C-alpha cells in the first residue's frame, strides 16, 4: 500500500509540475504578445502622428539645397543689415516666432533650422560648431541673403554663430547673445557634474531609442519641453508645432550628436570679437530654475556660475553691454520677446549709422 501511494504521489506531483510549466509558458507567451502589441501600437501611433503633423505644419519658409543637404530658412521683413537667428540645442526656428515679427518691422530677419531640426534634413556630417557654421554660410549664399548680418543666438546656437563670425568677420555687424551657453560650461561646477551624470548619459544614450515607439509623445515629454511657467498666450499656439518638430527621431539624434560629438561642439572657443557691438542678454536670476536640472542645494551655485560665465562672455568685445531680462527665465525670446527685439534694433541702428551703439560697463536689469 505504501509503495502504491508513493507511486501515485509521484505521478500526481509530476502532473502538477507539468501543469505549472504549461501555465508559466502560457503566461510568458501572452506577456510577450502583449508587449509586442504595445510596441507595435506605439510605433504605429508615432508614425501616424508624424505623418499627420507633416501635413498639419508645412514649412513657413523654404528648403534650400546647400549641397547634398537641404536646410530650412524663413526670411521676413526688408532692409539691411539682415538679422540671422539660431536656436538652442533642441529647438527649431519656431522658438523665434514671437520675436521675428517684431524685428521684421524694421529690417529683414531670417530664422533657420540646423540640420536635423525643424524642417531641415538630417545631418550628413558631425555636429561640431565648425561644421554647423559652414553649413550656415552655404545656406546664406544659396538663399541669396546678403550681409552684413546681425547674429542672434540662443544657448548652444551662440557657439555656432561665434565660429561663423570668426570665419566671416567682415560680414558681421554685431551680435546678441540670448542667455548664451559658455564654451567652457562643463568646467564650472555644478554644470560639470550635471553634464556627466548618470541621468544625462541615460537621456542621450537610451531615450532616443524610445522615440520610434512613441514613448516621449505618449508621456508628454515633447510637449513639456516647450511649455514654460507663466508663458504668454501668444506662445500657447506655437507649443503644438514646436513639440511636433522636436518629437521625431532625427531631432533627438541631432541633439545627441551635438552633445556627444568627439569634436567638442560645447568647447568651441573662437576668440574675442574686438570692438564689435555685443549685447549679452541673460535670464533673471530671481525667477530662473534651470528647468529642474539641479537640486535646491545646487541652484544657488548654478546661478552664481552662470552669472560668472555671462560676465566672461561680455568681455569678448570692447563695445558691449550686459542686460538681465526682468521676469524672464532661460527662454527670453518667449518670456520677453520685445526685449530681444529692442536689443537687436540697437545694433541694427548702429550698423545703419543712425544711432551709435552705446556700450555700458554696468549690468542693467530691465
């Protein structure tokens, strides 16, 4: 009896084990199928939305072939000098839409998209400031935008314009730095830590792979990138378009290339500007929060370092002034577009010989 019971127990135990294995395999199978369906749905959603947005938001300017690469440039207004505006690290020309109409009232003005952003083609060369500056030079030639130029750059875009200026000094009448990044920012604590953090590496190495699956779009990351505290109602209508241009794989890859390029885009030192009119326009340290990049303990250090860097940028020219935009965060062209336009007009008037540019050794707060 005991022998039979043990045999029956072994048989029953074996059946139970096989049933457990069967259930486990079935659960795994449905999990794999479910994940595959979710991934496929996300990919279809991303593709469909990208196609729809391409029709919903046609380029406001024109695509110009600069030799194996088409760049988008949007020019409005009339007169000389021409104002050329370049956006920050992950922005398209849309970021200037509140400023451009104001500048076009007194001169010609062009905003453009670097390769990989906005309506421009994906880049075919490394994203060093030298390559970007050379592409801009070819674009202005092919688009028949004659100098002299007043260059306006935001954040990372200023580095490219500085390299352009170094190579085309006689064509540049003056510059406006809109909360410009410093070429040696990664040497200043706490920015050096932020640039090398695990989060930063994860963002630039892993997140782009999720874009084709629609994850940044579904989670609202693209839209949040262009939604700012206390933004004006005028900017509200541009948020969907700005997010649409950014929420594409080529934009994320171009941004990653700018940061990780071995040629060192962020370290592009291009020398002083001599006596060229220069306006350094920086954010209000009383309201800026660096968009959550730093802990509360490091915010004070970050503001102090940023202010030091802005002061150094000011010394690039013997004819310069430094203005802190009252009530404005990093995106001054969105929070205070009229302030940006007013500074541009000062340099335009100087180039025309109507009102000489007045340098000021004091930091203005207005």
